[in-house]
């Protein structure tokens, strides 16, 4: 297969030296096309070799089907899709190892279900960076607890990357006079949103103050952040759409752009940095356990 890749690169003029990393994607058949599309879009910023490992029926005959894309619909990358059947379906590491780019970083991204301990997984153990997506878990908050208990340097999560714009906007609001400490934080977000928990964990750690999550309806994501200070509160709310309202004492209300980030944008961000994300680790491991969860009270009927 490596010889075939070299031949294809010569035919289309693709430069092997432009590949900066190997992105390995363990994925199911139902999600492979969507995952490859996301990786393709992210690769415009980070040319890489993409290896999608698709596990088929492990009870059938041993078979390996391979598809190679170079140039054209592969964008700035080489895309290899490997469908593994029979006993081979459980041998993703052995299948991928001969195709890893020499002397370049390895990143593993699980777009769907991910192992309980990513760094102990056979593929995860090969990688400098391991990217999960707790938003895809059946119980996202429980998944965050698992990731925290097994955290290793190099782990990260797309649910964390999705709060980057929130973090930037809130930091900018606090970086203006009066420079007062924050006494309390309240995040309103969906109970099934791991991003809301990670944002609350980050705020609690960064500001060293009591932090509360008020649960909203499932699927609504992060709705608002309330920062209590002596001179008055800072409120940032995005109830819907891609714009938010910012309220600060002594200033007129402002509309700010706060778009929902695509998976391709988030993946590209994570491929940009290959060093351990210590801020994510602090929010996940130390911040979330200190957050108080407040469930909305139901009014009695009548």
C-alpha cells in the first residue's frame, strides 16, 4: 500500500514532505463518511495523512478492504480508509502501524465512542495527542468523570474546544476596569452539555470562586454565564443563534458574535497544538468536581 501511495503522489504531484502528522480515526461504518469529511476540512490548515480504521463484522472471514485518496477530493492530505473484517477488526494498531509517517507526530481522534482510558488503548498509546468527544457519549457528564479519572498528558476533548470563543469573550470582558475579583459564577447550560461543565470548571479554577451550573433543557448547549462582582455583574447570554448579549455595569449592552463552532474548526484547533493542554486538564480534573449542579425546580400543578 505504501508503494501505491508513492506512485499516486508522483502521478498527481503531491508532496510527501508537506505532511506534518498522521491522524488516525477509529470509527464505525455509519460514521466514516462524516468523520473523513471533517478530517478533510481540517487538513486544509494541517496537511496530514489520514488513516480511517473502520471495524467491520468481527465474526466473518478475515479481510481488509482499502481505499486511497490523494489530491482532488483528499484536499491537502492523503486519506486511507481501511475496512477490517473478521479477527482483523480488532487489530487496528497492527493494521495502521506500517502506514504511519516516519518521524512525525501521531494524533488519534475518536469521533464517536472512545475507550474508557484513551492513553491505555493500543492506538492511543502510539499517539502524542488523543482527541475524544464526550458530547457523543450516552451520558456525557459520566463520560467526563471517566476521562478525568484516567487523564494523561496529551488527552483532550472536542467538547472543550467548543468553548474556546466563550473563554476568549469572558476573558476580554474581565480584562477591563474595574479590576475586581469575581465572587461567584453561574453557568446556565443543558444538563447533557459537557461543554457547559468544562466551561464552569475552567471558570472556577481560573477565578477561584464558587461556581454553579443551572441545568437547562437538553440540547440547548451553553445559554449564559453570570459573573458576580462587587460593582455589579457581568452577564453574557446566547439563548439561540450565533450572537450573544453582553451586559456590564456602566456600559451599554452590546451584541457580540459568538458562533457555534463546527467539528472541523475544533479538530483543526486541536491539530494546531501537540503539547499537553494543562488548562483543559485543570478544568477537567480539578474544576468540574468543585462545581455545584442546580436542577431547575418544577412548579406544582395547578
